């Protein structure tokens, strides 16, 4: 197993640690949760860099890296839903976008085409991770609303962009 894949697995293993720290609610637990979340988020960028720079791109990494990102983000957002700081309907939009883009990619692969990550998707991921960090540190209604709005805006925009740029992947005449 190469270094990039080990970092991806580390990210997955940090998710339950992150959640345990959030739920135990010992003194300063939010700062420990923030540190774990930042470490996990940084592995996302580092493993991608290592995989590309050192030619460590593998099928496992192509599958697991985006899945690990989604698992980390969804774990955090689900916790915020439970704490009444992120509306469930907004999380549903995030989840539907993820399923839709994944479905589009699966159809593309079936047709011999790979849909690379778009910049809007990377911006969505980065802004979502930054918003989660702010929400972990600051318990503020205005900040929560701004973060929900930013997460939704980048999620919806990037989802639409994936479908517009790859509209030829789906044969709409057969629907």
C-alpha cells in the first residue's frame, strides 16, 4: 500500500475518533474535534498531491479518496443536524448532489469516459471543510446560517456544473 492510500485510510480511521470526541463533550472537546477534523481534511489535499506528484494513483485511491471525503464531511454535518445547527433539508440537498454526481460518473465510466473533479467541486469541498471548522469553533447562529448558505450555494452550483459540462453522458432521448 502506497503513501497516498495510507493517508486516505488514516482519514477514514479519524472519522470515528472525531465523532467520539464530539459526543464525549469533555472540556475543550470542540478544539480537539477541530484538530482531528483539520488533520483529516489536510490528508485529503496531501494524499492527492502525493498520488499525482509521485505517480501513486491507484484504482483503490480513485475509489476511496472521494468516498473518505464524503464520509468525513457527512459525519460532521450529521452531527450539526443532531445539534440543530444545520437543517436536515439542507443536508438532504448535499446528499442528493453527491449521489447524483456519483451516478453521473458511473454512467460515464460505463461509456468509457472518466469525469475528472471540476474546480467547482474542489471549491465546494474546501469551503465546506472551512465552514465546518468555523462551526466547530464558534457556536453562533449568524455564522451557522452563513455557513449553511455557502455550503448549499457551492454544492448546488458544482452539481449543476457537473451535469451541464457532461450533459452528453446521459442519453436524454431514452428517458
